[in-house]
C-alpha cells in the first residue's frame, strides 16, 4: 500500500500536485546550482584565491596552478553532496509540513539529476569535467569520475526510496525520467542566459599547465 510519505517523495504523476512538484524541482535545480557554484568559490577562498560566481559558473579572479584548480573544482560536487545530506536529514523531521517535505524531495531530485547529467556529459566528452583535474592528480581518468557520479546517484536513490517507502512502478519511473529531461531543458536555458549576460564580465585566467579558463568567444 502506498503511504502518504511515499507520495510526497515520489514524483507525482498527475494533476495539480504533479505540476507543483515539477515547478519545485525546477526551482530547486536553480538554487542548488547556485549553491554548487558557491561551493567552488568557498574552496578557492580557502586557498586564498579571490573568486566570484554567476548563475552556472565560478570564476577564479587570478591565474592559478593546476592543483589549485583541482581543489576548487571539488567544491561544487561537494556542495551537492552536502545539500543531499541536509535535505534528507530535514525530511526525517516529523514536524515538517507536507509542502516543506515536497520541497526537500525536490532538492534531492535536483541534486541527483546533477550527478546523472554530469556522468552522461563525462561519457560523451570523454573527460570528467570539473573533477577530472582532481582525479588526474592521483593518476585516475574520467571513467573513474563517471563511476563515482553514478555510484553516488544509485546510493542516494536507494537510500531515498528505502527511507520514503516509495514503490517503484512504471508510472513513477516514467515520471522520474520526464522530470530529468525537464531539468535538462531548464538548466540548458539557464546556462545560455548566464553565458550571454555574465560570462564575459569575468576575466580569462591561465592555469599553469597551459589551460585557459573562461576563454571568451569572439
């Protein structure tokens, strides 16, 4: 029997509740992305490196070493993990209303979608993106980063399904896939908007291994 709690945690499949939950996931996606970029900045600040952020990107404000870049790159995914842990912990509090629990569920989904998306992007580009530098420092390649992203996704989904007593059905699975594609569309739109308005406002910087960060398009 499907419980009230499982209906809160699982993606609603119809009606006003589904629309509201979808909008909550999209809003959580934007907020979690801002927190992701803040995580990058914090890891740069801890190294004494000035840094700023826009909606979808962080910007070291001076030239840096490859090691400093790798450490700064870890801050974003670390922020996503912290968001998942905090949202899951708050969800367990009985005093929270249904609406607040739906919001916390939306944050869980948004952060899980981040790891799924980054894993697929890493496979398509054959490089692990922002964690690739950190992995290469200890002799690992992008496939390890992909494995880490997907392992985090599977662990979080397993624990979330178990804690919320959510039943896995064809309908809930299709709703999850639909939410993911909606998340993808929203994040592409936000990034296009961010790139057009903000990326050029921040400097292009050099990494000491020859890479260029935030190269402005002509």
